[in-house]
């Protein structure tokens, strides 16, 4: 098994003739690229992977496979080859299986982004990133200049049911304490499932998966995250019930599609957020969800088809959501117990 490469975004690799054979073998065995020791080419991508000639001595990756000193130890802006892969986590697992040392740099291409760096036998730097996440691509440069990115991903909204009643019954400082417990639980679970929290307001959370860096398993991550949120919130709600006599629940909505990611607001106040029809549908689904269930759209279900997921999913009648001209196919991930604590629409 080798890492699957989808595309080449820029290339600054130079190899001395004496090292060309070893480097070409490395590209073939690790990255699954052609092994012609002369000028191996990427199918469908103009240009060559390697140019014969004297190459500079480059710095080594820091200890423990981490980029521990970007200033003097490794400079990600140095000439290198950047390769897009469909699944960065799978690429890292393959590097570990092959015993290839690599470094991980987080956040350089935007919140939640991740880049993997490694060296070929000649010392040239190689960057691996998720497909659609390279900021050197023409579309990405144009969008970044405009302050946004247009990306395919999954969006989740999670809202507490019965929160209005809780707020009426408890003192404000007690409500604040409950919200802190609640958001700590949900944000921790989001991070465990490699999601990014974009917004917290009232008792609601908005998170993205595969955003801003696209990944093929975004929908699976979002649904798995929702399942764990429902399961673990049950324990928190039970503790509140016994301690404070309040009844609460969690409702979740998930949708997948094209999303605009970027800064929205004014010079005085702005936020890094998600916008678009995909986001609107996810929000509507969360409003329709009963306590103890996650509703997700047909676009999410289609992405899950063929995947082995150890969870029970129910298909519900299509819903006519506010602001939509046609009904939306709906699927439900239920928890053990569901209650209708939704506010009236």
C-alpha cells in the first residue's frame, strides 16, 4: 500500500545525479508515483517531479516527528513539492507503517488546518495536505484574497432542549455554570472527532467537519460526533435532573455540501464563520430535532452509503423546511430515549 496522491500544486525539488535513483524509488514506494529514475512524471499533471542538478543541504525534521523549531529547524516556505492527498490521516498512518519520519504543522493554512512534512532521501522537503486545502492553488489564492474559501464539508448544529425553562427556574450564575459544563462536553467531543467549532451562542453550537481543509470522511466524522454527543449528554442531563430537578435534552442537525468559510462582519467586529445554504439547512434540521436525536440530510446519508457504521439510522418522511422550495430527505440517528422538548414553531 502507498499513499494516494491526487495532484501536484508546486514543485521545488532538485536532485543530484548520484541520488536520483534512490529518490525516484522513494517516490514510487512511499507515494506511489512513477519510478523512472530520469524524469518521472505525474499522470495528468504537466511538468516533472525531479530535476537533475545540485541540490542544497536542507534542515532536518525535529525530534519525535514534530516540527519543533520552525525558525531554525525547518522552514515550510522553502522550495518543496506539495502533494494533495484524499485523506491526510490515512497518509500519516501509512508513513508510520513504512517507518518514514514526518512532521505535522497545524493552523498554518487556517484554523483546523494540518500539513504533513517529510524528506526524500536527497533531503528535499515534501508537503502533504488534504485535497482542496492548498493555498497556492489559483482558486484558493483568489478566495483567500477575498477573505473566504468555498469548500465542501459537513456542518453540525447542536442545541439544548428545555433551556428556556431551565433559565427561568435557576439563578443566572447557576445557568452560566450549566452552560460551561455543556459547552465543555460538546467542544471536547467535537475535537475528538476532528471537527472545528465555529460559533457558540446561547445554548447552541455550530461546528464544521472537513472545513476549511476538505476531507473525504467529513460526513462520517460529523455523524460519529453527533452519536457520541447524544450518548454523553444523557449522563450530564441525568446529573442535572437529580441535582436541580430540571429536564433537558440535546437536538442535533447535520447537512453536507458547499460552504463558504471566512471572516464575516465589519472592521470593528468580525468572526471566522460558515455561511451558505448548506449551513441554513443544518440549522433548520437542528430546530426540528427532538431531544435525543440527530437529524441529517440525504446528502449526508449518500456519503455514508457503503460505509460500515455501527449505529442505527432511521429514514423519516421528507420534511418541508422553512426557506426551502422542495422537501428535504431526512434521516435520524436516535439516542436510547427521545423527548419532545422543542419550542413551538
